[in-house]
C-alpha cells in the first residue's frame, strides 16, 4: 500500500480544535486526533465529550491516557475508524480490542521510543495498527528519530497485514525515507499547522512520498 499523510489535531482549546479540524478536512480525508489525560502526559488536551469531526472523514484517535480503558464506552460511542492506545498504559488491551472489533472499530498500539516491539508481540494477532512514536507527548514539534525505523520492518516481518504509523517530526526531508522504511501512515502536525499555507505543505509531503 502507498503511504498516507495524515494531519494531526492537537490542542486543549475548542476554538483551535475547530480551526484545525476545518482546516485539515479542506485538503485531507484522514485525520489523527490527539487526546491526553495529564497523567500519561504532562498536559491535558480536549476532553472526550468535546471531540467531533465531520461525516465522511476517517478519524483516528490517539489516546494518551494512563488508564484508557476506563473510558472505553465513551471512546467507542464516538465511532472512529481507529483507536490507538499506548503499550505503556494500564488495563486489559485484549478485552478492549475485542469490544472495539465488535463495534467495527480498528485498534492500534503506540510504542514510546524505549518500548520494544516484543512488548506487544503476544497481542499482534488482534492489533490492526502500530504507531511508532518519536514525538513530544501531547504537543507538536517532535523529532523524527530515524533509529526507530527498524521497528517498522520487524513489525512487518511478524505480521505483514499490520498498518504502521509514525508520529513525530514528519517533514519534507524525511517523509520519503519513512515511507520506504515501511511506514504506511505519516502523522504530521507541526509541519502542517506551522506552515503559512498548510494545504501547500500537505501537497509537498504527498509529492515527497510519491516521487
């Protein structure tokens, strides 16, 4: 499959959230929405009950919570395409995956830089997406540690069907390297929202991976 550029929405302010959503859906059909509880992360982001997106848009939720499964009912009720939780979080992931799949929702696991792929190996059969995290939890502006790219190939060797995402420091200089390294979904935040013309920056990233 070809790599996809997926804009990230990250904020704790409803007005900024609305602006980011409206801006990104003008040029992209898949978005990555960050949620943070202030425990797993240093800061809190938008509350679950305040999350929304327009119909016809694929939404992936990146749930940076210490105990994400305590909020399972509310997350499932939002009806996203994909819910990503962290391997380092607390709770019963397999039970969550079973419930999500029953609702037709895909499940993903995010790995912080120091967390090895082997930490999720026992659950790979029920995981649809693995997010290789190289960012700054709860904020834009992460650094792309290309040394983490080896995780992508290892994951593909273990489970060829799993979708691989990357979060942190995606830009026009590394997008193609990430795609060639096995990343299927490049989540871009700061590069897009910090641009004078985000739609042009998005087109630049797409051209980089398609060149």
